[in-house]
C-alpha cells in the first residue's frame, strides 16, 4: 500500500505537513466532520487553521484522495474510501453513518433508465433508518 507521501505525489500534490496530517486522519477511517478532522490534525501538528484544513480537504477531494458526503440535514463529512462507488446508510436519530457496498459489482450500481445524454460514472445513494443503538433506545423508551 502506498504511503501518504507517495499518494500525494502520484496525484500531483505537494507534500506538506498539513496534507500529510489530514490524509493520516482520514485513513484512520470513518465519516468525519471538518471540526473533528481539525481537532485530530491539531493533535499531530503544533497549529493549523480550520481554513487550512478546508483547503487541504478540497485539494484531496479534487485529487480523488478524499470523498465529501453531505447527508441531508447534516454538515459535510469526509472519508478516504474513494473510487469504489459505495453508498451510505445514515441513522435518522443520532446521525451515525456506515458504508454500504455497491449492490452490483459495476459502476454506477444503478441504471438511471434514461441518462439524458449524460455519461453516468457514479451513483450516490443514501439509505436512511435507525442504527442498532437507537433501535434499542426506542424499544426501551416504549417499554417505559
């Protein structure tokens, strides 16, 4: 597996401490808000501005090294899982997000029927429901 430095260079990006730190945070996994990414980056670096983190996330997203997702009613989140056209499931109650693999092993996973002349290369699907913790909480509330 390539190092963060190799990934940045291979995608035409300069290797900087903020880029390395953000990439490291993202590769730890999850669907992180900018606030959380900034907090974790600040643990690695002496100081970094929130704007610098936004700039790095923008550069990583444009280079295909990060993916921005925006579930309805939620702030933008970022992840390092890119290029496989996976989808997401979001808990309506607590906002937990989990990955859902592509149901069909080809892109874009869904056939839009008529593509209106577009060359479709990706489908973005968000499933909504209640996570197991919120289901248990709801069951406990109903029992009380």
